[in-house]
C-alpha cells in the first residue's frame, strides 16, 4: 500500500491556505513538506517526510525539513507526536482526536470523538480549565483493515 497519494490541486490549495491562515510565509520547501504530510496516512517521522519530499523537491535538506516541521507545529498547522522514546511523528489532523499506537508495529491510527461529544464530556475537568488541544495515546493492537487509507475517509 502506498503511503502517499499523488499531488493534486486540492492538496496544494489546502496547503497554501493553511500556511497563509497561520501567518507564516509560504516557501517552496514549506509547501512541499506540508503537501507530503497532508498526503500521508501513516503519521510519518521527519526522516520519512524528508525521503518523500526530496523526491519532488530537489535540493531540500533534512535540516530544512526539520525547520519546516518545527515552524508548522509551532503555529498549529500540524501536530507533533511523541511516542515512547522514538522519533517525533507528524499528524495533519487538527480535529480533536486520540491516537492508537500498535504495540507490535508502532503504526498509528487516528480515533475521533463520537459525534456530539466534546473533550469536556469525557474528562472530569476541574472548574475553569479550558482545553485548547488534546494529545492522547492509547496503546494496543490495530488490525490491518483499520489502517487502509480508504477506511479512514
């Protein structure tokens, strides 16, 4: 199964509008890195993003990819995920959700809240606490059929 899909104008337009909305300058490198992440279904590491991006963006360096990822995570365009002591992974899904990490393969699956539920409906938060984002990880087993990109759409 391919982990990326071909670039298309809707992905390019989404990348451009996300970067502009975040208030950062759209560079050729940022566009290429963001498009790679938007087309990925596997929560890639920086090295994987570099490998995929460098195929279509000649001359991009791993350091540039790291800088792009740091900038985009810093302005909230993508989520930077930390699992165990492994490398950071990146997720373009900004809707509140949790991740399931497969114990055996380290594959990651996005799990969304049931319709109508809010984070505040799940957790017994102290009075006055306001949630800006959620970063939760469940660990266990993910069947192969749950990981196909078609299943997630």
